[in-house]
C-alpha cells in the first residue's frame, strides 16, 4: 500500500470534503500518525496509526465534530499527542484505551477535578501555592498520562529531580506532601486502587526552621525595607508589625480595614475566613504604627480597592527579586555601619540566610520575651494554639483586647529596636 502524503489539515478543508465510493484516510502533517477518516456515508472521524512492538496498530479516537463525544481538529491533535506521549512512556494505548485515552483519567483532568473538589476549598494563599506547585513541578511532566500509569519510580524520579537539580529540599518535600494528598484523594474517589507513594519516605531530611532574627537583624530588615519602599518594602514592614502571613498582608484589600464597629471601637483588620490559611475569621487589632503605615499609602488608580499591587494593578508576584533587593540593602547598611565603627567593610558578610516566614516566628518569639501569654500570642498568629480538647470547643473568646495590647507593646518595642540611640519616631494615629 503506497504511503500517503501528509498535509496540514484545516477545519475549512475538512468541512469541504465530500464522501467517495471508498473510505478515505487523510494523514495530518501536524501530528505523526493522526488520520482523518471519511466514510462513503459522509461520516468523518479520527484514528491514530502507530507501531507497537513491530506491529502496525490502529486506534479509533472519535468522530469529527463539535458535539459531545466528538473531536474538533484541535482536540484530535491533542488526543494524538497524548497517544504519542503514551508510546514514549512505553504504554500501549490500545491495551489501555479505557485508561490513558479516557479523558477523565488523564493526569491533567484528574488534577482539574482534584482542584475543584479539594484545592478550591483551601485558603486562597494555600490554594495558589498548590496551583503553582502542580503547574511547575507535576503537570508539565505527566500531562497526557493516565493517572493509573504513574508508578512509584515516576514519583521518586520527579522528586529527586527537584531535590538534585534545583537543590530545593523544602520544595521537594512540599511536592511530596501534595502528591501524597492527590493520590490518596484518587483512592477515595475510586480512580486508582493504590497510591504509588504508599510507605514512600520524604525525599529530604528537612528539619523544622527555627530561625529567629536578632534585634540588630530586625533593624536591618526594617531599614532595608525603607530603602526599597512601596510596595514590597511596605508589606515587609507590615509583616514585622503584625506577625501575619505574607500573602495575607500582601493581598490586603481596603475593605478589610475597619475603623469602628458596634462591637469593636478601635481600628482593626478583619481577615475573612476565605483568606485565612486555617479558614477561621481573624481580627487583627491595628497598632498606631500599623495604622499609620496603611493610611500613608497611595491609592493607586490601577487598583484602588487594594493596598498593595504591582504597576499593572495585579497582586504582587516578584518576591524573589524583592528578597534579593532587601538582602543587598542589608549588606550595604552593614558595611556602612562597619565603616562608622572603624572596621574594614570588606570583612562584612551578608546577613545569615533568612526567609520572610522567619519574621512571623520572630514576632512570636519577641512577644514571648515581653511576657505576653502563649495563648495570646497564638491568638495574634491565628493559630489553633495551646487550647485543646473540650476547652477548645467551649472557649470561643477572641482575645481582641489582649491581642491589641500585645501588638501595641510589640510595636513600641520595635520602634526602640529600630532607633537604639533613643530618637523618637512620631506615629500619629489616623
């Protein structure tokens, strides 16, 4: 049988084709092995032709069209690409037609359902972290693959690549935890029978972070934040003043800042449950310093409803660059202070490695040093805290007054840390 010349099919061309006395097969130049079938009856459909272990095989995909159960040209090419991906992975698409070729069992489609059923119900910041994790570290590698065909070795290979190529133990462990949740969810939904991660250890032995910044380091971070300015520098100051999570502060809408209600006569930030990591509404009393920080911010035309946005009016996403700028300004400041002390600035090293979440731990630790009670600190952080069991069920007291005292005491202490010489910084309550 002579080999047919492939052409790049178009929808207009396909629609114009008329039936002949015999069935016609027209190969598509865009996807190797994809054929358009035109039956004498006028029915059109898609098939894939390929070789498996030396044997020529044909796999019928679906009829041509836009209705349910049919495939457009674009969708047929996507289906063809999936078949080729399965072949590269050593999977016979014919033997597993109801697996790899069943759209609902493809990794990307199972993930879409997992997103709808699980991820979308998480706090916004956690959901975004999940999305970024899967879109960067999972989907590009397993798209087009049957979730049932993902083996233990595939998971270990992916995690080791993250660990070795990027030297990112935290990211590898995070991907491990989320994949474990994903596959367990697949078992619950009866998509798979067993998880490929059963009894698989974490890829990295990562100890819990215990980094707490010293007073001098807090001062350097604050002054460096002053240097880089709005918006990232201002957010960092907000993290230090409130002890809240980065995304909670960075994504702060103006409507969440409330000056007075019937129940609360003092300015406060009402974090709704859908933005809180633990899905619990959280009242953050505003110290005069934090209130001044917010009221001094410009109201940007690009997005007047938000406190912090980039130049396009979108949420902040350049945190790696911001961290680099902060670290650079800290080093400049440390060298300048070394010169003032009569020391050689060339001997000054960068500040010990730190991450933004360390600021939250630092605030909690400093509050403890100020003799603030542990349960109040936990309330400030919106943690489940040390109140457990029956007491947790019945104790619904919100500790707003105690939280206000803690945050105001911490803010005054912070101002003394920033100005150790005793210069007074005036913050006027708005």
